[in-house]
C-alpha cells in the first residue's frame, strides 16, 4: 500500500493539484486520467523522487519496490535476452525462461532475443526497458503510455498480463479500451483535485458530468435566490417594522458560500471537411507488390476496391508493412508491380507521423496552417487553431518550441483546412489524451467520405471498422467485416509467450527428433510450472472476489432487514441513511461481479491456451 497525504504541486503560478489525499491498496490496478498537462506524468515522477511535492508527503512501506519504465536507453549487455535478465531479482539471475516469456509477449522473436539491443529501433528499445521492469516483479508498477510502442498483439498480451498481475499497478494510457479492460479503479485529475473511485472510465466521466451539471444548476439557482434577497433588502431596508427580517437576510447573504462558474476546460473540438463524391468507388488496388528487399516482398499481389463510405482499418504486428501500405495508397510510394487507380475527383487527406519533419520551424502555428491552403481566410484558420487548442497567443507560437503533442495537433489542423473525400490516417491518436481520442473517434465517425486508418486501438476497431486489412505471419489479407467478426471467425495467429518458450526448449533439446524421456519430463515440468505461475494469481483473485461478494451480500441482507424495520417505524432519518448504505453496498456487489466476470474469462482463456499447447506437445512426443 502507498499513501499520498496533502500533496500539492505547482510550476510557477500554474497549480497542477493541491491538498490531495488518496492511497493505492494491495492488488489494485489504478488508471490515471486527466487532460494533457494536468499532472499525470508528474504524479509518477513524484512517486520515484524525480520531482518533489510543494507540500505533503508520499508514504511508501520499507522494502516496497517501485518499478518505472525509463525512456533513457543505457544497455550494457551483448544480447536482448542478457539485457532483459539484468532486471531479474538476485535469486532468479539464471531464470532465462522468465525473461524469454516477457520478451515474447512484447513481440521479440527467438532470433531477436539473441541480437544486440543497439540494433533495434527506439520503439523496440523502450519495449526492452519495459521488459526489464516486468521481469523484476516490483510491488508497485508504474506504466506511462505502455502501449505507445506496442502493436495490437502485444497490447492484447499486455492486457492479459496485467489482469493477472499480483501486485499494485498505476497506469496512464490514451487507449481507453485497454485501460477499461485492465483497471479496477480510476484516479482522475480534474480541476486541481484528484479523485479515486472504483470502476472504469465510463463510470468516472459520467460521475464528473453529473456533478458538474448539479454544480451549475445549483449556482444558477443560488444567483437567482441572491438577486431576490438583494431586491427584498433594497425595497424594505427603510421599513422599521421589517428591520429584523432585513438584517436576517443580510446575515444570510454574508454567510452564503458563493459557487464560482466552472471554467471551460480546453479540449480538442474539430470535424473533417468533406468534399462531395458521387462515384461507386474511391480507388482500386490491383496486384500491388512492393519490397525494400528484393528477396522478400513486403506486400505481394495486394487487391482491394474501396467504396465512398468504407472504414478500412489496417491492423497487424509492427514491421509487417502497415505504414508502407498506407504510403502506397497515399501516393508517397510507387508500387513496384501492379496499379492503384483513383477516381478522378478524389482528394486525399493524409495524417502521418513523419509529417512532423516537414514542418518549418521558423513559422508560427497560424502561418503553417495557412500555407496548407492559401484559399482559406485568416478567421477560418484561427477557428481551426482554437479547435486544436491553440487559442489566442498560443496560435502565434513558433513551431520550433512546440512539444511533440502540439506538433501532432498542428499536423491534424493542417489536415482540416482542405475538404477531402478520402482520409488516410496513420495512428492518429498518438500523443492525444483520452478526451482528445474520443473527439478523434467522433470526427472519423461523422466524416462523409472513405477512411483508411492504421490503428492498434481496439476501441476504434470495434467502433468504426467495416473492413480490415490484416497483416499476419502468413501474409496480407482483406477481411470483409468488422473487428468482432474477425476475432470470432479468424482471430490473431499469435502464440502465447509460454508456447514460444516451450517450443524453443523442445527444438533446442530435441530438434526435429523425438526428445528423450528425461528431456520430455523436464520440458513438461517446466511447462506445468509456468502454467501454475500464470494461473495461481488468477485463482487467488477469483477466490478473493467471491469472498468479498459473499461478505457484501450478507451486509446487504442486514441492511435490507434494517430498512424494513425502519419503514415500519416510519423513521425517516434512518430510512435515508440506510438507503445510502444499501446503494453503496449494491454498487460494490455490481462492481465485484464485473471484476469476477473479467478475471474468470481471462482465467479460462489462459487455461484453454495452456491445455491446447500441452496437447500439441503430447501428440508431437508420441
């Protein structure tokens, strides 16, 4: 357990949060939400002493180990596997299988783990840092945007891994679907306050919206009542017989706590401009092939015809060719074989991360957007700037001083200037907070044109995909249908990390020949040990959750009996108090049943995967 007591943190005149108190209890997985710049990452930095609070203290038990993924790359070992094993605790220094399991889940192949860490891209190097923290099994795991450099199969693995995590977790992510699947609690930073509550982001934001609506209605009613009292005082101040009443109202006004009007919070507000299109198809790709290496085509004989309202999501593991395909469809690359034919009136709009390199540092935000379309007037550009959260003087900031997130918003603003009928988007939610990601999803939904989008965000996939372009180990294919249809009918050809480890052991020990009885016994023992290590924490969580449900149901029965007695006695005060307690108890039961369902499903998936692989190995050894 870790406690935050009366924490205040400011930078100059800008206060992030003040006098906040909360604690993270054993086995809680807490999702931290709040707009960009409101202090989420600062909160993490306070925990690991990279920052100090202005007031208050963070109480961490002795021998309590905190794991935090660093962005700094400082590798000392010759191979990825050896580097990952440096994160193992002292008594586990030789447990290479544990490191192999984590690395496999994060997308490193058997060949990758024997390569030098310095050969990999920055994204994979950050993954390695993440793996080193995960294998250390800290008591408190801090994850700041862990999905940023993960592909969809690794994200799905990470979900299962965290749900089975036996200790505490605090998580920041712009992927709302990922957060809701993982967390047990939400910690919201909102208007300089921090609130922790049981549930997911939907419950948290609904609660905030309800409270702010009540606040505003109460403020308006208070102002109305205050005007009426002021009018009474003014009219009857001179009336001697009403002096006592006037003075009473004067005192009432003096004591009344004034509710301030809530400041409007900045958030992304935009929509894509659509250009009319009446054709039957937007473009057709026929037998398109492309490769950076002539020995192995990255894209081979690819075919698709896209309609005017299609929502085509491009999904798959990193390094398989998703961005290359998008560049081919956008005209940034030319197919080596085959053709891409566009309808004559098509206007494309592209959002792609490398566009950051094309920004001119000496221009300001307004100038950069104006250069994208000289036919747009200044006021329209200013409106776009405001929608992208560059209001007032912020729109005059030079590009060279913008943060990564601000540059991403600027690229998006440039895309909004010109009406288009085909949007091509490459991971557009990177650098966006949850609120901005929701705004992006709504804008894509409302766009009256075709959309091709690369994304690892499963909430996006479930919401918008009508067709899929899927990169898997066996190659590239077009799937006709939504994402849930894909999961039900085809699914990911991903191997569980345990499977990879066992397969690797089998190959090393027996190659293509049948292993000896001693080798089979060792491999089976290792496999069953790993199975127990993964499943036992889930079993314990199921058992503990069932125990809590039984306790809450007994408590609810007692409260219900008390309510019946209070109703018969017509004791209104007791009825009111019991009603609140019953509501709280019932909410806890609902939340526990939701958690039980999630954990049970995860447990069953793990069991099925282990059993299937064990059966495959048994058949192989016969």
